[in-house]
C-alpha cells in the first residue's frame, strides 16, 4: 500500500510509525502549513505516481479546508482524520465524487471508540421509554481546539436519535489527557455508565491505517463508522 501522509504533527508521526512497522510504502510526507508542499520523502517510489497513492490527512480544520481540492486532485483517495470542518462536508463529498476519488472521513478512527458508538447505540435504543435521561462528559488535553469534540457530537447524535432527548455535553480541556468519554443514563432509581479512555494516540493512527487498507479494496465515499461496521460484520 502506498500512502502519502498529509500533516506531520503528532498524529502524522504515529501514522508513519505504524506504516513502517507494517512494511507499507510511504509515498510522501507533506507539511500541512504549506499547501501540500513536500517536506520529506521516505523510501520514495518514483515508479508510483501520486495519483495511485492514498492520502492520510491529520492536519487542522483550516488546513483541510484549504487543501481538500488539492488532495482530491493529487491522490487516489483520502482518509481524513482531521475534524472540525463538517460544515463544508457536502462540498467535500461533491468534489471527491466529481473527481471519482475515494474518501473516508470520521469523527474518530479509534477501533475502541467505534465499538463505543455501537454499544451506545444499542444501549440507548433499549432504554427508550424507560425513564432514563442521558448525558456525556468528555475530557481532552488543553490543546484540543474543538469543544465538544467530533466524538462527543457523534455520541450526542446517537443518544438524541434513540432517546428523543436533548443530551447535554460537558467538555473539559486540561493537561495532557488523550481522550475520555463518559456516557451516563440516569433514572430516578439508578444510573448506567459507559466509558472509553484512550491511553495514547496510537489507537487513532492504527484506525486510520486500517481505514486506508479497507479503502484500497473499495470505492466511494464513507463515514468511517459505516465502513468499520461493514468490515467488522463481514469477518
């Protein structure tokens, strides 16, 4: 698998480590701050044009807004781990579709968090009409820009849909917390909690690489949650 890494921050470096460990080819590594200008090439494959490589993007919302057309023009497809740009999602999907390029986007690429989505969906559907209210408490490091996070927004949408209730979300940004999501269901007689805690960024990077592996074998535009469910259920 040939992969271009767009965004060489902490997440980009995690993706690089996983790709190298799995013996995938890193086509290029591109800085997010210079509109896809090349800053580094690891094991460059001169015989493989960029149009045959998939891109994994972990940049910033502003960088992706600026670069998504270039990414669609340049690469065979993209796995976009960046969040905070979904107000332009229809435009992005339309552009990738016009260019006949593949796309996977998602609020969280962690396998554990995507299992959390499914558990939350199932639990909340069972609890509808039984007198339970829901809430979400999410905690992230102090540099996390969006609040609530994309993951928090996804969890809220699941809960609101199933419980017909406006689920409150409390967001904490402090220290070096990798990511904690607590979902609570509370009634007058008891409380149920579901919790996911990330120990490192590696889980998010592993999920993005897994998405690229799946994307290489399929076509179209996917929310990672749907691509994840399809591939897990097919096992």
